[in-house]
C-alpha cells in the first residue's frame, strides 16, 4: 500500500474511536471539535484544520486533538508539521497508539524509515492486534532494508487474519523478496558457494527451466559433493525426464550422505517400479 493511501486509511480508522484515555475537552470546545471531525470525514480539510487549531488555541491541548490535526496535515501532504502534532499527542499520552501509527506513516513519506520503525514498534507494543500498525511496520522494515523483520510482521498479519487474501499475498511477496535478498548476500559473501547454486537450481525449477536447474545443481555438487539434498534434487529432475539410470545414481549418492533420507527412498521406489515396468 502506498504511504499516502495507508495514511488516508489510518485517518478514518483512528478518528473518534481512538481518543486517548483520561482527557476530555471543555464543554465549549466540544462543538468545534466535532465540527472538525465531520469536516475531516467529508474531506473539507481546510475547515477541519481551522477547527482543530481553534480548539488547541482556546485551551483544548489534548492528545486526540493533536492527533486529528496531524491527520489533516498528513492528508494535505504536510508531513513535517503532521509529525510535530503526532509527537505532541504521544507526549501528552504515551499509551496512545493511534498517533504512533500515523507518525510512522508520515516518517515513511519523508523517507525516514528507521525513525518510522521506532514509532511503529512502539505502536505494535501498545496495540499488537491492530493490523494497520503491523502493516506500516512491515513497510518500514522493507524501506529500511530489514527484510527478515518485514517477513515476520507479514507472518503475524497472516496469523491475525488467515482468511484475508491480501495478507497471504503480502507474505508471499515478502518471502520472495527475502529469497532474492538472501541470494544476493550469498553471492557477495562467496560467489562459488554451493548454497548459491543450490538456491538458483530451486528457482529455475520453479520457473519451469529443468535444464538450467540441472546445471545449477551440478555446479553445487561440484562445489560441495557432500552437501545433502543436491543429489536428491537432481534425482527428481531425472525422474521427470525418465532418465532412470541417472536418477538411480543420484539417489544412491544422496543415500550415501543421508542413509535415513525418506525422500530418497521414496524416489528409489519410483525408479525401481519404472525399471520393472520396462
């Protein structure tokens, strides 16, 4: 989700239902505050800004007023000023999750992902079941280059709402990005690593490129002949191609490394059945 659309979603989720605890407005300021809320809901942002500023000016410096003024400024793309009001809302009520989530969104818009991570981690601690907090935190981790942490947040979102297809999609996308990041890390550390060729082989198989997968697994076996699972992967390719002799040889190499391999023994049974049928 784009930062702007996420912030807009946050605005409507976090309006009247998220007032901070223990703070009330004077009776005289409730009407202008409610007018500001209605203007914000209707998209009349200048009116909403003026209403909330009046409330603050006339003696209503409560956390939720600063929060709502921050929402208005955020929707007007004035993120620096919005962040000031979100921080003030947090100062007035440090148990208030809403401004921390919204602060994170503005910091992301300002390309300050590490600061956003700090704000959003605090929001998640306060509201661990609030999806928006975790969504924004996952995005912040991605922007900061911490893909394992992003995957963890998407995984928790999937746990919170297992039937939500968006959560499943985002988790899959994050795993794919993490896989690409891991390959890059391995390549930088050791471009001749057997694990690099093994990972490339699996990727080629998923892409439906068995010839390239075979070459990659063969390079992995050359780099480290004793690495488990490589010969098993080659055997699977050979079975798909009905290359029974090659498959048996690869399985036997796998079993010499991992005698208890159930997967290798299942493949061996398939090869033996095919050989007996010839």
